[in-house]
C-alpha cells in the first residue's frame, strides 16, 4: 500500500503565536506576587498560546490507497476520510480574511495553519465540504483525483492567486512578529521628563502633561505603596508605566522603576502620579527642579 505524506510548516501561525506565547509567559513570570490575579490570567493565556502552537505549527496530509487523513501539529486535531466517500478533490484558495485556523466557512469546515492554498473535498453522502490548507494544493488534488479516477479541476485564477499570495502574507507575518517587540522596547525606554514654561511633560507611552499650578502635593517617598493590579499600562520586570490601582483601591499613574528609590509623588485634582529615574541622584534633581518651579 503506497502512502504519501504532505507536510506544511505553519509559518504564519508560529510567527503570530510564538511571540504572543513568549510575551505572555515572560509577563506572567515577571509579575509581582501582589499582582496574583493578573499573574493567573497571563499564565492561562500563555498556556493557551502554548497549546495553540502545538496544534498549529504544522499540518500533515496523508494519502494511501483507501483513505485521506490529516492531522494538525502533534495530532491533537485530526480527521480521516475513506476515499470511497470523496466525490471530488479540488485545489482552491481561501479568503484572506478567514483563511487561517479551524473555522466554519460558507460550505463547511476549514483547517489551515499558513498560506491561502488548500484542497477542498466534496462528499457523496453530505452537502458540507472540508477545506485543508497546504502549500501543494495542485499536486495533492491531482493525486487524489487519480485515485478517484477523475481529473482535478483547477482554475488559472486559483493557480495565480496561490503563487502570488505569499507577498502580502509575508508583510502580515513581519508586522505580527515585530509589533510585540516594538511595544516591549517602547515600554522599556526610560521615561523622559521635560520642564516647560507652565508645567512638566512626561513623554513616552502613557505620557502626561502637568501644570505647575495644578500640583496640590509634591513629595518624595522611600518606597511605592502596594500595587493591586494594572488597569491600563505596561508592566515588565521592574518597569511600570501607565494606569494602576493600589491595594487601597486608589487609581494612580506610574512612571517608575520599582527597584530604584526614591519616588516622586505628585498629586493634582485629576491625577495621583508616582515618578522616578533609574539613577536615584537624577530623581532627586528632578524633584528639586519641580519644587523650584512651584
């Protein structure tokens, strides 16, 4: 019995899920014990991303004299069809917006890990069809059709699309790969504070402008108050930027490096802000500069 295997590596899926898995795993590990709920949630997300990687890192189609079967990744998802039940096997292209993953499409179920090329199976005993992603749709469709004693219908448009679809797919993959990296790098950049005529400007992500006349309280603290959770901000390692909630349920804005006291506390009618620099002496200089401007 002759058996043919066709394996496609899930480049698109890995390039999307890989960075997400690593980022959520790192985020879960680096969160403090006071952020236990966020730690549990990010750990669960990392686990989910890991399982998805095991499923979508490749797709293998297996054809022998009696059956066509396929399995995703390690085989957590697989299906098997007798050749006698298959009416037709066609090389097709998937819709760019819905062509990746496991999902329902207009005529049945789609299984795909990368690219838009696929084979579509039509059956004698049911109306719904099955689409299976592959980087060799024409070759597989021809092989199956030969086993069924039929010719494989493949249109010129489908051939051209399958050949040319890789260009924009590469662009999407590169964007998915570098966007998380850009966010991490941007978050890790040191917060810059600029003195202006009427106030100070804290630049970077989650930046804010503070008018000198709006400052109700200005002080330095040897340590941060206990933080309950991040509501809308960046937290990786000891770098905290954006909106957080303290254990006493006070909402604050943080622009701090946790391991580099002291911390400047600024309170206005609208905000409660904690700010510092990696270098303690620069934090003291910044505090003195703000105080002199009041």
